[in-house]
């Protein structure tokens, strides 16, 4: 079963969402495609809402990859661009989880 919970990761005192967690919540068949189909394609607009924090990682097959950690606005934009997926439901989750983080509930 696919994980559909949005999880906040704090980086430099800022709440962020891992791109793959967002892709899984959206129901993308190939979660890594979020990086090429949504993040890379819309990078300029996403970066207008702040830096996209990246980290070099290895895929389960040992291949190098880059993980993207998105802030609230960037996460919402990715959902808007992810038409045909569970974007409306995931946007609601993002709103709730970032609000909970701001209230200190996470």
C-alpha cells in the first residue's frame, strides 16, 4: 500500500516536504518522475518562492540522485501542476500539516 501521509522535515528551521513523499501522496505511478515532470519543468517559478533545498542521495538501486525538499508554497505549486492526480486532496493535507507545524503540534 502506498504511503499518502505528508511528512514535514525541518531544514534550517524551515518546514519542508520531500519530493518523493509528495509524489506518493499524489498517487504518481513512478514517484521519481516528479523530479523531471514537475520540479525541473517548473523550477524557475518554484524558486521564485524560495530556494529548493536539494540533497544528493542514492536510489535503492545504488544510482546517484538528487532529492528535493520543498517549502509550503512550492509544494502547493507542484500539486497545482500535478493535474490528473490527487492534487486537491494533497493540497488539503499540505495546508493542514504546515499549519500544524506552525502551531507547534508536530
